[in-house]
C-alpha cells in the first residue's frame, strides 16, 4: 500500500544495508542524519558457543556478573519460550527478571519504564526493539549504563540493531554483546558447512574461536537477507503485474 501514497518519506535508525532496496522499490534515496550527541556505546567482542547448553551457562554467568555490579541488563531472545526459560533459570539462581513478550503486552510500558533501574534484569523477545527510550538513573549512568545481551541473531540485521539500540541512546553510556550458539536456527539454515567446520575446532570450554564468529554471522545473515529480499521483490513484481492486468483503462494507481 505504500506505493499508493502521493508522498512517501520516513525515518529509521536501522536502515544501514537496505538503501538499495528502498530505492528499487519506492524510488526513495536515503540520507544520514548525524546524532545529536556523540555515541558512548561500548561493543563487547562477539562470543560463539558450540551448543545451546554452553551458551546458556555463559549467559547466566554474565547476567549474574552484571547484576552484582548493579547494572541493568536487557537480554533479547528470538522466541517466547526462550525468554521464559531464561527467566526460570534466573529464578533458580535467586534473581527475579521482568519478562516482556507477547503474553505481557498489557504491562509493556511499566516493564520498559523500570528497565533502567540499578540491578534490574529484563528478558524480552524482539518486542523490546521498538523505538523506546529506557530512562537511566544517575547511579546507572555513572556505572556504565544499560547493558544489552543478544542471545540469537535474527534473519535481518535490522532487528538485531533495534535491540542494540535500546542502549546508549541520547548520548547515554551503554554497552552490548552477543552470546550465540552454533545450533541457532540462522546458522544451521544458512551456513551449515561452516558450522560443521567450526564445531570440529571448538575449545574444550565450548567456546568457538572468536576470529571466526563475525564471518559466520555475515555469511549466514547475508544469505538470509538476500533470500528475503528476493521474496519481497517477487511480491512487488506480482503486485505490479496484477495492477496492470486490472487497469482496464488509463494508468494504474
């Protein structure tokens, strides 16, 4: 329906990498608007693990470490059941976590509003990637800001950037990191050969050599994004053909 508007424009903080598709589909160029304040976002090295249990143990240890420092933590999961499983793990470790997923939509505003409090742990699906500012207390700002942890990459890097973007907003301090597994759906579906090669070279502690993590992400996510772009392009072409077939006289809309 976007093509039917007489005037079309928009703004997003996650358009990197899709400028070409926006031009081909809508004929719209993209421009970059500088941030109002310098970014203070700290990016931790990517960590890959051979399997989900190893990643789960490392994730729990990292959340416990950050909680001991009184830093607020936002953990992003890809699936609803993963968010609830992590909350259960934290409960068994004696920590309470606020869960934000499709079952808590009525309390979403309250959960997000409290996510910047000292020592707060929030576990969320990609609902948390919505354009929301998580307000930090002065104590949290002095300690380093909100820390975001991604537990599984999505097919689109834009969704990952939406999650990361909850931290370090409006010039606030913040940090993020990714703790992922070779068993994740994205890697198995789009980079199976590289996954098998890396699995044979995994350290005894279950962590994959960090030199290969970014390569695996780029390969798998690039393949998924290309596939989804082809599907969208096919849909647009089909819509155009249908519109021409139904335009009995004159130009289509």
